C-alpha cells in the first residue's frame, strides 16, 4: 500500500520501490522485504509479521525473531551498521511492550556508540526499558551460544544487542487500520467520481497478495499498478508525474532555441515550410522516424520546430534531449540531469494517455559507445501488450551514422523505421540567400564552391565572418572554409574581429579541444591551455560552448573543422587510434581535402607524399576506398 500510494515507510526514509514476499534467500526476516533505490545505494527493510510478540527470552516468537536478526547480522552486517539495511517487526499486541520496544530502538538509533547508550542513556529511561534491554541481551546470549563452544563474552553480547537495537524498526498494528488505508487510497489513487470504492481496490490488492505470496513474489509499483489497471482507472503515479514535469523542463530548455533559421548578424529568416510539413506527415504516419542528412543542413532545427508544433496539440506530451549536447554516459547521468531521485523511465511512464513524442537529437552519439546509451533509452519506452511502442520516436543523426541508428531503432521495434532525409538548400532557397548576401556570388563560379551555398551552417558561417572583407573569390571548397574559420574566427588575427583573448591563446584552446576529440571523445572536457579570456572569447564567438567549468564545440561542423585543422597542423596525426574513429570520418575527409589541395599548390612531389599519408590513414581506418573516393569527389569541379 505504501509503495502504491508513495507513502514514506519508517525505516526506509521514503516510499518503497519494490516489495518482496517470503524471500528467505535474500533476507532472514523474510515475511516482507521493502526496497528503496536511492542514488547509488539500495535501502532494505526486512520485516517479520506477527499477531503477538511476547518479549520474553523463553517465548519462541521473540527468540525466533532475534535468531533471524542475528543471521541477518552475519550475512549483511556492513549494510546494517551503515544504516542501509534495517530489521523490523509488525505486530498487534501487547501494545505497551511494543511501544516500549519502539522507544528503546529509537533511542539506540540516535546514539553513536554502545558505551554512550548503556552508560548515559539507558539508566535514565526507567525500569520498563531496562527490562526490555535485559530481555534482548539474554536472548542474544542464548542464541549466540552453541554447544561445544565457548560462551560469548558480556562485551560481545552487549555489542550485538546494540547493533540490533539501533537498526530495529517496530510497526504496531493499531485498530482502525483499514480506515487509514482507505483514506490513503482515496487521496492518491482513486479519481474523483470513480465508480468504485477504496474497499473494492483494497480487496483486489489483497487477492493479488494472496496470489503472489506463495510464489515468493517480487512486486514493483508499476507491476502492481498494471495489475490493478485491468480492473480500475487509477490516478497518475505521483513519482512518474513529478519526473515527467522534470523531463518537460529539460525539454523546455532544448526547444527554447527552436525557431526559423536565422542567417547572418541581421537574422535573415529562411523558412523551410515544405520540409517541416513532410516531417510532420511522417510522424503522423509512422511510429519511428529517423531524420538524417549531411552536417549543417538544419536537421536539429527542423526536428525541434516540429516537436514544438506537436507539443501544441491538445493532450500531447513531448520529451526531448540531445545526446551530443551533453556528456551523458549512461541512464544514471540522465536521471541526475532531471534532479535528485528522478528516473527518466518514470517520466516516460508518467504520460499515460494522449499523443506522446520522444525526440532524440544527436543520435550519432551512438558511434562513441556502440549504441549502449541509445539502446538503454529505447528500452525504457513503455509498450502495449503486443510490444508496440506507446511513444513515437523522432531520432536525428548525421548521415554517416544513419545506418547504425536505423538498425538500433529497428532492433527496438517491432514497428518499421521511416527515414526522412534533410537535403541541402534548393535552387529557390539559394537564390533567396544570394539576394540577401550578394557578396557570395563569386562562389557560384564552380560546383565545389557553389556547394557551400547549399549548406545552411556554412552559409551562416560565411555571413557572420567578422571583418567584412572576405575574398569569396579565393574560396574553392570547404577545406578553404576550415582555414577561414581558423584564421578569422578562432585566431582573430584581424583587429576588427570580435571576441576576447590573444590570437595565440585562442589557438591553443582551439587545438586542445580538437585533440581531446581524438583521445578523449567526450562532449565537454576540462581545458587547460590558453587563458580564461581566450576560452570565454571562443564561447562568445560561437566556436565553443560551456557547461560549468568544461567546454565543448558549439556545433558538430565546428568540431569537424577543428579536428581537420588539428590533423593538418600535426606532423603525424594518429587518427586511426581514436576510440570509435568512424564518428570522425567527416573531419578526416576534410583533412584529406586540405592535404591534397595543399599538395597541388606545393612543389612537385608534395602531392605524392600527401596522397601516401591519406592512403595510409584510410587503410588504418579500414575504409580506404570509401574515404579516398569521397576526398577525390569533393575536389572535383
């Protein structure tokens, strides 16, 4: 009842998450075992249930209880002494003795040593409590003594009795118990106007208990709710609702930046209405949708805008997250993001009805951990009796990760995965960009440079380059944009550039952040190079972003550029040694473009050396043909 109604239980300091029945293999006091998960710890209260507990050394009920306590001390002594496991009894009579035992245990629990309890506290408590203490010690001494062995010392007996007493929890079954239980049911579970009473609900719970007890039942809150929901309409689970509110607050932060795409310092708006409508239609028609495309095409912006629109529908629930904008390694990290004691699985269970959408942006994070976190997230999504997902899944990933993400989604099935590609800008959209930024027209001269006009992020980078005197006619491909960003935005060599920090300091910070992606592939890292002013300058210029004292790249394209530049500036970059190197394939391709493009401008023989370096790296990555063809293709036109 306490677990179902989320009512705190004495001895657990909170509501139980799981109830076990007759589990003698796990707990000597095995009538009822209550478990509460709290952070990294599991709190356990093992309890015997008796109608009468005569607290006399000669009484079997009392002696048996103490025997079980001693066994638990032998098996779980460290947890008991640390307060993570407690011993208990539930009984109806004799009430006076049970109340005295409860007071004795409470006073013992408040002391930090046996000596202080015995010498300072107990003498002032009165005869009834001293008598109980004597009965406890006598029973402990009898239980510890075994024929053929030495009699336990007085010190050993007293220490053992104190260890039991300070972790002992007494629950007294007073009269009118059913009335208080009915009140709890009515307050926490029964909706207003329901066509059933607390007595009906209690009767069904009693039947379930009688069914599960003989089979050593292990019962969770959700298990009990699911069984009761077949008979009754219940209120939403309070912890699930609270965790859902926390998850929606996290979603608010993610979606607060969802707006029409703004380009340049003046905020030129580019509305991709047809792409938005196509994605909305895909979500209406399919249970799982994967949005994918090249880096910088606006996948995340599009998916977040659609999530905002879905959220505005009556009764809809949307939970969103970005796996690449955080440093989450496992579900526990996500739980901590929600708040103390929160569980992301509870949040998903908290929306019991209505349209439900789970947005997972940055799903390419799966390339860094072989999909462990993504699979764990999908395993939490509630399903119906046929295994069908009760939430729609909207995943967003770069094209190089699309195959991996599609397989992970399909494995979590059974519904098929619909893929929605987000393409580069169309002809009319490029015309709108050129009308707003006529200085870009020199880029139209070739297929390679013209491609930059079809990528949203690159257009924005070109439009926001500080200084205002960029020679767009000198840009032949994306490898030139890598250098442009480094020289104009990162180093800030031109006095007109915005930002803080000296050019050399900013360079140190930038290259350290890039190198970390090779050797320590985490979203946010602790930077040590350069000055604090330089780090702040790169944040204000949109190169880096900050979380507490750690920094990461503001966009995955910016990460690609940094890694490519680092490789170009490093004599022998060991790119193949990176953990999960496939996540860096685009950065490595850009490095290859820079390598070959530079080789064509150097003295004869330099190109051959550049080609050999690229071929060796691709062979080590086990993608020689794929990578080399991509590099050659990118240099054509």
